C-alpha cells in the first residue's frame, strides 16, 4: 500500500512481527471502527507493504513510565480524560489490551 505523508509530518509507527499479521489486522479493524473518535484515537495513515507496520497519526504528548526522568507524567486531569475515552470505547464492546501508562497520551487541545 502506498501512502503519502507530508514532509515534516509526525507519525507513529506501530510494528508487528511478521508471524503476527493477524494482530495487525485486528488493530486495523478496531481503529477503523473508532475513526469517528479521531483525534481521541489514532487515525490510520497507512500500512506497510509487507503488512508488518501501521502508520498512525499521533494522538498527543507521550507519558513517561518513569517519573524521575523529568519527562511528562500524568496528572488527575489526564486520568479523567483517559477514563472518558475508555468509557466510549468500552461502550462499543472494545477493550484496550495493554493498559500501561506508556501506552497513553495527553491529548492536544487545538
């Protein structure tokens, strides 16, 4: 699959093992079902030709799982926002399979 990304654009690449393409297909299907929630969830920008990577739009600022590094750590508002998003997703019978702080983001407000 060919896709065009504007020079200077920021993207997120989520890679999958070649033996796990079913995981890529499942992720792709879920993200397509949630496209009306963009920018709360990533938008699929493209898929690699070998079907081992999704190219996604970034959602926000990444949290650090290690607070002592001086990087962004979540606050109460971030958790409230995360819970609101998870409620919407769960109402659609979907569950995030890897709920760790490093897998979530502080949303941009624009």
